């Protein structure tokens, strides 16, 4: 958690950002947990989402990681003070509540479901609903309206989990929960599931991690949701500081660079009609339904 001196530095930095100054603080990178000297910031991230939050060879990479690094930097944290902690979607809110992490940068939907548990700054990315299917099912599954008598795997606690349940509650669709995306991918590839519920960014990353043309992404264009950075409830000042950092990230081009890097990594480009979103801590939803976090 932030020490008093570090908190003062963060507040001063946020004031500079609000005034239009560039990013302040020092560069940050992933460090071995427990190796930091002095006050640290623990950031909950995904480790199984290529292009967003991915752990490989002991190093984290992806768009969410770039956003987390930038925000930590502008809050005044140095390299050795950053501690990334891997979280599954179902663990995110409780990890904030019990103090395991200080913030979460891991596809956390801005829908108000966690009011009282978490405050959410942002948004930093707006995505569309999507399904990931096997290519040999492309003629059968063309959208969420063709999932009757099908099994859809969804990661417990994810935005896509609740959304696919809402969409298919009056159909003969079976929603099978797993704890992680790799578990859902295994279910898809061995035939236990016919589709994986996700958003278009996560789906692109999962597809890129599989060779050949065995997978196909089915877009659901009428439903979007926005992702923000979650902190423990009651930290209005910190939310404002994070919002200022996210606006600065767009203004100085760092957001655009991170998005371009994501494109090179997994072939996904955020929809320019919705991105980069303006960080206001209030994200609009559109389409048939707003996604939710459990």
C-alpha cells in the first residue's frame, strides 16, 4: 500500500496531470514479488489473456499491463515498488476488499455491480461482445441467437459470463463455467463446449495463441462494455488521480502506442468509434444489454 510520503507525491503528480503536464514519476516494470524496497503498490492483473494481461517466461505483457504501468508511474511509483499479482475474474473484488491488491487492471467492467466493494476509474478500453468457436462450427454458430442446444463456456466472474447468461436465459443453451480462459479453451478444443464467451479483445488474444485456422471469432456488434481500473470502495481521491493519469496517457500518445503494440501482438485493433474512451469514472453502455461482473 502507499506510504504517506508516496501518497503526497501521487497527489502532486495528479495535480500536474490535471493541469495538462506530462506524466511524472519514474519508469516501472514487473518485479519479483517481495523484492521491492519501501512502499509498494500491488496491482491485480490477468496472466492468461494474450495481448491484454499475459504471463510468459516470468514477465507480464499486454495492453492492461501497459496501462497499469503508466498509471503506477504517474502515481509516483518506481520500478521496484510495482508488484503484479495474478487474479482470476472471480477473485478481483474480494482481493480489493481484503487488501490483497491496491488496484485491479484486468478487464473490470464499469457497470456498478460492485458498488460498496469497489470504485472504478476510467474507462480505458471499450470492447464488444464476442464468441470464440471452432472453425468447423462456423455454419452452425453465427451469433448468440444460434446457441440453442449448444454449450457455451464462460469464465466465472467475467463480464461475458453474466452477459451470455442474460442473452440465453430463455433458450436451451447451457452455460458451463470454468475458472480460467485456458480451461474454457480446453473445453472448446476437446468438444466439451461449442463456444467460449468473451469480448472481442480477449477472443482475439485467445485465437492468436492457437496456430492454424482452427478457431473463428463471431462478433456480437450490438453489445459493448467498458473496462476500468478498480480500487477499494471509498477512495474518491485516488479514482480522480487514476482518471487524470488515463487522460494523460491518451493525450501524450502512450495509449495509442499500447493499442498499436496490442495490434502487433494479437491482431486486435480497438474500435476507433469508441476508443480511446475518455476517463470520467462513468462509462456509457450500449446495445442489447450492459455486461456485468459478478
